[in-house]
């Protein structure tokens, strides 16, 4: 029996899958943004209802988390509801800055588990050191939250279970 060898390597597969995924996500974001802008600027637009606003919690606000917070604060219908950081000085500074930028002071937490107990938070951004990504994501999912976490989500299969 003749076996034909494939030119598809693992690397090529991952690169091509990434390109396709990025294209799908970009297309979805573009249409979503266009729709949001059309809705946001529609004449007679009513006030945003509680179910139309995304209440966001951000865990880790020293560097990357704060950069992401700035992007989310610029989005219509997104409110930073809570910030969490183990460094009390960083947390207090970011709470003041968020208050100035969005006109409402978020709740502050030193322990992400307390933030995850807040039923009013719809989604969580995990901008923690890498070794906290897996556990934080698992806890957030168990709490019923939507999760944004950057790579690596985990270091091995066992950690991500």
C-alpha cells in the first residue's frame, strides 16, 4: 500500500489555523463595531439598560491589565466594575484613575476570589503573572463569568484540567 506523505506540518497547521481564526474574529468584531456604532448614534437612542451593559472585573492592574482597562473603558456599554491587585498601592492608584476616566469608582479587591463572588460582574480579564492564568480562568468559569485571558492559559494539560 502506498502512503502519500503530507506537506502539512504541525507548525503550518497552527499558523494556518491562527490566520483563519484571526480572520473570523476580525470579521465578527468589525461587523459588531459597525452595528454598535450605528446603534449608539441612532436618533432617539434610549439609555443603556442593565442587561445591555457589560460589567467587567480586571485582575492584575499594574501593567498589561491597566492597558487593557483603558481599551475597555473606551468601549460603549462597558463599565469597569471591579479591579483586583495584590499590591495595595497599585490598586488604590488604579481605582482613582478609573474613577477619573469613567466617572465611577470601581470596587477594589486584593483577592480575585472575592471579585469572582460579585454577581454583578459579567466578565473577567485576567492580567496576572502566567502561573496564575490557569487557576484564575478555572475559578472564573466556575463562578459563571466570561473570561479574557492571554497566553499561556496553562503550562501543561494537567494544569488546565
